[in-house]
């Protein structure tokens, strides 16, 4: 019975997909919790008359910045995932591809 050989690129794709799925699930959960907390705190600050007027405005700016930062992180992870996936999928041994460099062995000078 012959066993099919799995390529390193296929293993890399599996690991990459697992990492991306994990990130997506955690991102959605954390974003939901942050949205609930931010909306609740914002509503509370709107109703508390003891705080100076600039406090709710500053908090609102912070919430906007926080949401934009989350969006930027998600876009960066998605873009990086697509790039890494395309690199792993391009590893099919095409002619004209750059030759593999030999591994560096400790104690030997680097090849130029």
C-alpha cells in the first residue's frame, strides 16, 4: 500500500489556514465584546451629569479610533494571509524558479 507524499507547501497551507481561522474566530469574539463595552460605557457617559462636557466627546473619539484600529488590524492580517497563501501555492517547482539555496551550516562562512 503506497502512501501519498504530502508536500511541505501543503503542510504550510494547512497551518496557515488553521491560524487564519483561529484569528477570525477570536477577532469576531473580541470585537463583539469590545463593541458591547464601548457602547455601554458611551451610553453611561452620556447620562452622567457629574462629568465635564468634554469627557463623553473624548471617549467617543477614543471609541472611533479603537474601532478604526481593529479594522486596520483585520485588513492587515487578511492581506498578509492572502500573500502568504499565494507564496505557498506558487511553490510547485516551476521551471525558471529561483534555485534553492543550500542550508547554512554553523561554522562555515555564508555563501555570497
